[in-house]
């Protein structure tokens, strides 16, 4: 049986994409039909947001288009966009103003910034669009391919150390050091929070995979559970006894809660008895991590996933195993994230080679 959470997320993204297509030029509709079989609804939705921003740039910043409504852009207009126009787009992306319509009819302006990773992703969306237009004969040349992607600087990967892992689990379990504003809810949520933290740190699943879990996804006799990966693929992952124990303890409490209609099968519930949201999980992790590892900023569920991957690679040295468990489709993605640990392994290997045994003298 397909996971209801992921089905609903799929439908929601599909609806939003159709709404966005009504705000985009007609040439975009055929493009999204063309890439439908090769991409997920989430990917297509991201592309749609990126393309809307690009056409907004053309309308607002280039005198040749001078306020032209986005829906009226044509392939002929795209042919007029120069390499220099596309290069200036990066400067626009670094800081631009987004106007949002409020309920009372007023418009609120908000400054948006993008750093090199965000800019590169938006250029990648644009390149894919230009490639389609060129291959379909709608433009004479693929100008976007001439613009180099922004150079990315390596970012330090933040993970929890072994003692910080123990500390974050201890805080979730006993509530020590939590501010008084959190302590009054701690007895209500501690088993759930400990179960979620244990699951992230013990299996490396993504936050979307965590909130989408259902009660019937688990088989505690086998210490196994089914997780729905990106693209809807279902895989079986396994639990350590420690992680399984935390989940079983929470499940005993969870079965006593009468969930709201539509949320009866959700494994993790919010205090409001609904399936917990990704935002709520992010806030929960941040709450405990700020006490367990105060010097490490922005600890998120993804950082707990990185912590698991790091520990697994240190224990096994098998990059292919780490890639498989984390659900990476390309092992090079895994290798990039754990290159620093591979360097440590090579240093250790160098010390293991003895050329002359001094003890023999």
C-alpha cells in the first residue's frame, strides 16, 4: 500500500505546479510536459519557481522588456536575451525584492538573498529550460550554456561528536537544562522526541521520510521499517536494538492518542494530534541541539543525518554501504560529503606501514 503522506504531498505539489503554470509564459507548459517522466513533482515545482523568478528579472531589470507581463513572454523574447543579460542575472539573484500580496489587498516587499549554492541551483534550472528550447528548435542557440556556473566554495560539514550525540539524547530523555518554557511540555513529548532523534541518528533518514512514516511501516519483530525515498521508491531499513527500544516505547504511548481524522496511521504526531510537520521537527532538533552542542550553529535533522553517515563510514570504511543506506543515487555525492573522513583513513593507513622495526635493534 502506497504511503498516504507521500501521495498527498505529490498531489499538493502537482496542484501548486498547475497554479504556477498559469502565471508563466505558454512556452513553459510544453517544457514541463516534456520533463514530466524524468523528474519528480518537487523538482518540477522548484523549476517553476526558478523560471518565474527569471522572467520577473527580464521584466523588471531589462529595458528591452520594460515591465512586460510574465505570461506574455514568447520564444522570440528569449532569443533577444544576451549572454551579458544572463551573466547579470547572477548579480540580481544575490539580492532582489519580492512583492507579496496580503489578505487585505496590500502588497508587502521583502528582500531576498541567494548565496552561491542558491544561485547555482537557479542557473541549473535555467540551463535545463534553455536546453529544451534549443533542442525543440524554439531558439537558435543555447545562450545559457555559455554562462559558467558560479564557483562553489567548500562548506564545512557540521556534525555532532560522539559525546554530543549522547548529550542530545540524554537531554531529550530527562529534560535537564531545558528552559522552563519547554519543560512544561516535556513530559508530553519526551518519548516522541527521543524516538525521532534516535531514528535520525541511528538510520540517517531524511526529515521528509521521517514525518511520512506510518505505524504499519514498522515490523519490530524484525527490527525493520519501510521508508519512502525520493521519487517514491520504498526500501527496507533496519534498526539497532537501542533505536528500536526508543520507538517501541513511544509507540506504546502513541497508541493511546486518538489522532484527528486523516492522521490515524501517522507514526509521529504533534501535540495537536496531527501528523507532525517538517517545521515542527526542525524546531525540536534545534531546541535540544542548542543545549547539547551550543557552539555548533544550525544543527538540523540533515546534520543528524550527516552525523549518522560519518559514524557509519568511520566504522565500516565502506562508501558504497553509506551511499546505499543514505539513499544517495550517486556514490560521488556520498564521497564528496565524507572526503575529510577518507583523508583521516589514509593518514591512519600511512602510520600502519612499518618499514623498519626499531624494537628489533
